């Protein structure tokens, strides 16, 4: 498909190609929608094989951010950026400052954050050139490590799914198999252990598994067996595309609810297969919205962790809404989640356009608006 046709088909408002050969910058910023607010999304640094591959990735990711923000009830649109390069070899102050100038040129239509291949230190460099940066360190009024808030949101989603499937959100005695015990997965295990859940899990890092076993009573499961272990809830918190036509028939869980992005290899096909098997799926862009909620709380004032955690509790209600739509319209839950997001975008869109260059948090004092 022609690149312009691809952009038009996905409905992007603006795509900015960023180039500065002197510092090695080759980047793309994609703003999918600003109907609900400025497009917020991280900047991914990755050694893409081609410009076309990078463009496809940034268009897909920015569109996904629109749906994530809309479904979470945030006053944000969808945006994303990619920098073509190896994060282990090609990072420099000049590169990120040059990128920051492109971010600033959009005057608030796009707000950046960390993503795969970038971190808080990189955001600090971008901040020297642009005010439109989140994921800053606490000393700069930022949120620091977002993983506890992301995990807290996943916990709310698991409770909603358990409530819908079993009639009670109580996790005491429920078995949860966690695939991936990294930052988010381990924090999720801590939350679940406090709720009295029975923990099973795996990770490519044996030390993480041993730590969870010793500190939280987690039962280790071999990597190759985690998708087939008998449990109430399977919580993917590592790789994407783990649910496909070969793995779904082997699942022995009642619920799939985890933090990983893009858990299904093919959303239309795999969402339908899960639905027909009677396995309740918590759409990933709804349940893992805690990270976005976290950086959203950096906007318009001083970051407050308690406020961010409080806002993640809305994930419970948002998922219940998606489950209700799924039941009422006899559609897979991932399709229902899309409809919930699209309905909110369409409704607010009827109010007309607004310039987001001077975005202020909805929790800011009225006098500041």
C-alpha cells in the first residue's frame, strides 16, 4: 500500500518526518487524533530495517494510543514517535536535543514519553529543548518508575474480570499464572499476593523467578508450559502476539488478563476464537492503561502518585463496560472495547476542534483554565 494511502486509511491528523544528518537523527512523529486532547505517546528507539517498517510501526502504535486514552476516559489523543537507531550504540545528547526541537515545533499537539529503547534520562535531555515531555524524574516534578501504577491498573482489571466471570471480585484463593516477572509483572505479583491469590509464574531470568518464589510464594512454571498451566487467570506480562491459532486451543484458564501489549497475533481471528471458547479476555489496551494514566498525571501541575493510583481504579469500571457491551451485542471483548473507545471519540468530536498547545490537566484549579 502506498504510504500516503496508509496514512489516510488509518486516519492520522499529522505525520512529521524528522531528519538531522549531522547528529544522526532519523525519526517520525505520528499524531493520530487530537479529538480528546493532545496526542501523548512514547518515543521508541529501534534499529528498524527500513523507513517503511518504521512508518508502519509508528502509525499502528499512535492509533493504538488513541484507543487506549479514549477507553481510559483521559483527555488525551493518540500520538507516538520512533527514532531509527540502535539504543545501545546510537544515543547522544545532540540526537535527543534535535528530536526535542521537532517535538517543540508541534506546539503541544504531541507530548512524548519513554518507550522501548528510551528511558527517563533521555526524557531529561529532550526536556532541555521542549516542554512537551512526560516520564521525567521525581526531582523534575515527574513520576519516575511507572511500573507500580501500571501493575495496580492490571490488578483492577483482573478483579473486574474475576467479578464478571465468577460473580465476585475477591482474589483470595484464585490462581493467577504470570508470564514475565519484570518490573510490571513483579509488582503485579506483589499486589496479587497481598490479595491472597495463588501465584504461578515464569520468566527468562531465573533470578526473578527465584525472588518471587522466596518472597511471594510463587510456584515456578517452565517457560514453555506457562500458557498451558491450569489456572483461573493467565496474566501475560512479557511478549506480545502470544495468543494465536496454535496457543489458544491449549489454554487451560478461564480468563486472560495481563499487562503485555498486542497479546493477540490477529485481533479479529484470535478475539473471536477466545470468545467462542468462553475464555474471558481483558483487552490489553484497556487493562494496561495505568502507564498512560501515570504520565497523564504529570501534565498541568505537580505529579501526585496517590492521584495516579486512584485514577487507575477506573480501569475496573471501564472493563466492566466492555464486558457488558460484549454480552449485549454478542461480540468478542476486544471488539467491544474498540466500540467503547470509538463511541467516546465520536461523542466528544461533535463538540468541534480545539487547539491543545496550552493543555492543562482537568484537575487544575478552574482559575488556571
